C-alpha cells in the first residue's frame, strides 16, 4: 500500500518503521526541513527500547516531503501530528482523503476528530490511538519506548470490513491492533490516564516509570484520574476500561524507560499538547459545572515551563 503519514515525530516514525518493514511504501509529510532531509538521505533510524549502542540503529526505507500537495494519491493516511496542528495538516492533505483512502487519527487528545470533520467527510475518518511509546532521537531516528495495543474504531461504532482490513494490516506488520465498537469511550480513558502521566512527568522531568517511585506522585496522578473520570461521567462518556488506576499503573510500567511526548517537547523547547489533554478536561469540566483544580494547575505549570524553555533555546 501507499501510506502517507502526516507528521514525522516519534510516533509517526515508529509507525513508519513497522509499516515499511512489511513492504508498504511510506511517505511522510513533515514541515521541518532537517527531518525531511534526514529521512530522504538515510530512511528512518530505529533503535529497540533496550538498545544503548549507537551501532544498534537499523535503517528502514521511507521518503519525506515538506508539503502534502507533493503527493497526489495514496491508499491510507495516518494523522500523527500534534493536536494544535491537526486542522492545518488535514486541510493540506484533504485531497488525499476519501472513504477508500481514509485518514486514521493516532493522537492522544480530545477535539482532533471534531477538527477533522470541518475539512473532510466524517465517513472518511477512522478514530485511533495507540499505547505504544517512542522517543525521537535527532531529526530522523526513533527509539521504541514501550509496547502496547493500538485501537481503531469507526465513528459510527460499527465494526466494518474496512476496519477489520486495516486492523489486519496493522497486526500483520507487528502492531498489535484491535478493532472496537466503543472507540470514543476508550479514547477518553487514554486521555484521562496520559494527561496525568504526561503533565507530571514534564513537571518533574522524569521518565514514566519514575512516577511510581513515590506515594506523592502516585497520589497526585490518582487525583488527576479521579477528576478526569468525574468530567467524563458528567458528559455521559462510556468509559470502557473499568479500572483507570490499573490502566495508569500499567502504562507507567510498560513505558517505564520512555520520556513522555510532552517532556520530549519541553526538553526541545517546543509547544506541548497540554491544551488537548489536561486543558481539554478543564474545558469539558467547565461545560458541565465540574471543578478540576488539579488539571487547571497542571495546565498553568506546563505553560509556564513552556515559556521558560522557549526563552532559553
């Protein structure tokens, strides 16, 4: 298949590695010139999560372009940009998206699908998210940060032949994938859990596993999860995972050595996705009259850190 990946960040690169290994033709659309140059020169560099030797990097074939209009057609589009870039990316690539060439969003955040629906037909959108983790190394290399399932779902909750076929494609490439009925409820579960992990790891500047080292950080994460659950329940969201604490602890353990995506952005002096995670839960809480003071505090702290880091880079 000809697969276009919008965004060559850590998760985009990781997906590209797995799909390219199965002989799918991968084209990244990425505005950063240094990333485009690196991928076109050497493909994607890939390191297993337990590798430490720079010679352990293997190269996987891919190409990259700076603008989506450099690609005329494809069989599948994967959206792997930051949430604040969703609208720009999908507008630029809208000519590639049809029901037969759908776009799968693989982002952690709320509001992305609604942004996409402003540009492309709802029937051409497939919801998705992954519990896989990755760390970007330089402009064209990625380290596998942790294993986990990927979930795909049609927005009307049907398990269609299209959904089954795409799930099979992912599974055949080593990406453990499950097609699901109740996609939005699962997405909310992930956002609630990773809002806690991403924000706290960014403030403490620690790898995900270190968040389980002290009772104080565990208690704080559980408070964030409790607030997120209250917001979801106020909006009658069908939270599929029955034990969000266990989902939280499992995510921290399976990605123990990973630097969260939000912390990676902080360290690079880049904008984070705090608004689509903790910020989105604050907004949904306000609509329902639910106070979420811990999430509000996390938003304010991360924004302050963003500004500090941006001024020193």
